[in-house]
C-alpha cells in the first residue's frame, strides 16, 4: 500500500495472517517502522501518514477499520 493519511479518521490495522511492516511518518518527517505479526493490531491516529509494507516472501493478510476520531459507538 502506498503512503496515505488517515485525514480526520482513526484507523485500526489488524494483521490476520503472515507479517508486515507498518511505516509511520511523524510530524518531524522521521519514519518509524513497526513490525506486525499475525493476530496483532496497530492503532493509527488521525492525520497520520503511513503505509503497509510486506517484505516477506509469504502473503500478509490484514484488515483495517476506520472511524471518525473522537466519536463513541452507539
């Protein structure tokens, strides 16, 4: 997945198979690499630039859920 921003939404990435790296760009422009393995998740705050990278030889499967920041489910 290419670099993209969550904009005004929050995002939850859930890795359901394999492993992948999530690269997150901070406000300073510095990129932080976070490794996700199967059955792990990562919360991505609103207005955060990020991308998912599969550097393994296998297939990575993930699910992402987005929602409006600061709103509670009813």
